[in-house]
């Protein structure tokens, strides 16, 4: 039974909420004094606090601030008379789950409470997986809180999901969180990177194959759709999939059946599909590279993960998380980051997002010899920061303006040429330098006409 504390200076409001929430099966306690509420939250292990935003002696925001240190997992829902009030928005930024405006229907509040508690369960489950050695969802920024809320609300849904975001933002973590919060959580979670396989091999990986269907097929093999039966199949980098494979995937989503390579019989499947990509599928549709009908099949519920540079509130929490992980792993006693190093981390653009941050902290911990991460221990960071500062230094435009598309094409061409030069024309290695798949790099080279101009990389090794 979830435990809820109602905080309001109006006795009638406390009574209404106590009765309504108790009837919904929750354990409900109430308090009128904010200072006493802070102490009760600290010691009472409440799952959720429903608080008035404005009270005579202390605001609900102050209660939230005090409670964040001692009860970080306790969710907060605020009651306010003004939907657009600055304080309600501030409360959300500080980590409140949501707010509801007066007058409100008790059923509306019950729905909000259920969603908040589901979101809390998602974070607890993911935290448990972290303790077991898996990765963890970290973030307190408004965009991440919205994602937690959405994940919690999907617990009873089996709709297909499309997760978008730059490389390194944690798309697979979100997919796993959706699975762990769903009714399929006891069944398999199976993942595959579509950009890592050529078309023929991807087909046999997804759908399986029959003995004798091709050279080397010495026995029947079950595909990933069958392996994920009853659970979730995660297709990472779905934008790398060829048009021919897109047709086959669309048919599976429509018919709920697969046909192994070399087989004649169709096999019914019950699998929840979650796809992810760092590419702009709408742009690919316009270029004829991605099927529009497949897009609408996989994007029933879209989830976008903003890049790390757009959610600076998460940087310190992520940093502390990785610092704790790698100091424990190495046995070092490094308790903080110097002010200079912190400033360098805060102004950096983070093109590799959370994955890059983790890599930077792991290296810094390995190199640090004191109890504080120094800026000198951030390998190559000063050079990268200078490049980032230089790239971001444009603060004015010529009177006649500029062609943004042409400028971006020029910069992209320069970067690809530099990567090809550094890798001595090896396109696979250049793709790794640019954090792209080999197929994506080939597409960009062809689109930009680099080969036609006789630039490096015309023949991959």
C-alpha cells in the first residue's frame, strides 16, 4: 500500500483528500504545519506528498527543498490556484512530479497520483538494476522528469514506441525502463543494433532461418522475434535499416507473424517493439530512404531524449554518479571535482552526451592522484574545449546573412575529410572517429559528393 502525506492548512481540503485517497486504497496521513511535515517526511518514508503550494508559514516549495536531501525518492504533487504561476513551474523544475489547479476533480487527482507512483516505481526498479551492475537512468531536469512520467504511464500498454535522440543519450536505458515497468517485465528483453548487420544477415537475425536455407545453415535457428516472445524487442538505429528490410518489418507489425529465412510456414508472435534512432526519420522519409507507413507503425508513442547540453541540470548528478561508480571500482578516495574542472565540464558542448561524460570521468579517476579531480586529469579536455569554444564563437552575422544549409554542409564535409585523412582512407575507422555507423558515413559521403571530387576514402579497406 502506497503511503501518502497530505499537507494543507485548510482542514476541509485535508478531509476531502484523506477520504478520497483512502477509498482508492492508499495509506493516507495529513498535516497542517509545514515544519512538522518536513520532519514527518524525513522519518515517515512517504511515497508521495500532496501539498498546497501557498501556505501562511512556509511555501510548499520550501518543504520540497528541505525534503530533497533526506527523502529524494518521495514524489511531490502540488495544489495551486494558478496553472501558470511561477512558483508551480519552479516546483516542477526542482523535481516535483506535477501540479494540479483548483478547483479539481478528485478522480483527476487519483489518476495523477497513480501515474506519479508508477514513475517512482520505474526509478526504483532501475536503481535496483544499477545495484546489480546494470546502467541507471539519471536526471532531474524537466525533460527527464517528463520521460519518467511517460514511462510510468505506459505500464499497461503494448503500443510500439520510437525513441529518438543523439548517440550517447541513453535510448536503450529508456527502452529497458519501459520494459521493466510493463506487464511484460518477467519476459525477455532482446536488443539488436540494426546498423551493425548487412541486410541479409539482419533478416536471419530477426526472423531466424531454416536448415539448408543458405551456405552454413546447418540447423534451424530461432530469430530474435521468437526469442523475445511475450516480451520486448528493441531495434536500435532502425534508421539504418534498408528499404527492403523495412518492408519486411512493416509486414511483421501488421500481421503479427514472422517467416524464417528459407521457411514456408508463418509463426505467430506476441512481441512489444521499441525502436530507436539518432537520425531524422522525417527527413529520411522526404528523401525516400525511410517508409512513411513504417514510421507511423513504430512511432505510435514517440519519446525524445534531449542531448546533455540541453539539460545542464543533469550534469552534476550524472557526474557524481559516475564519480562514485569509478572510485568504488578503483578503490580510490576521490570525493569531489575542483572548481576549475567543474567549470570546464559545464561549458563543454558534450557531442557524445552521457556516454562521453562517463568516459571522461572514468579516465579522470584512473589518472587522479589526489582526493579531488583536477582539470589536468581530464584527458585532452582542454584541446576539445577550445575547439568547442571556437565552434560556438559565432555571435554575429554579416549584413547579407548566410546560407545555413551550405555552411553546415561545408563543416560536415571538412569533418568527414579530416576523419578520412586521420584514418588513412579507412572508412570503417573514420566512421568510428565520427561516432557513426559505416552505412551512415557512406550515405553522407555520397550525399555530399566527396567521392566525386576525388577526395580520400574512395575505396574502403
